[in-house]
C-alpha cells in the first residue's frame, strides 16, 4: 500500500513477534525462538530472510539485533 508517497506493507504475526523481541535489545537466535513461541524452523527461516533483506545484523556471541535506520 502507498500512502503519502511512502510504501508500507503488513507483516505476518510471526514477523511482528520477532521484530518486537529484537527491539528489546540484542538476542541470540535461541532466545528469539524461545521468547517468540514461533516454531523453530520457521523462526530460523524468518531470521535468514531478515538477514538477506539487511534488516538485522549479527554481533559478538552470535547476537542478533535490528539494523539502525539511516
């Protein structure tokens, strides 16, 4: 959907859960899976897709965090 010249899209609930968890701070993928309640294979698939879209980055100790908006 395009509103006021900006494109927006609605994300599935599983994506919203993972994003809200990552907004709290860096997490390992196991913490994300545990806290989100999303089936493990699906959560890992979402995390890989987010990485491919450059939405997240990995830090020391395999922590995942949302990428800063620039």
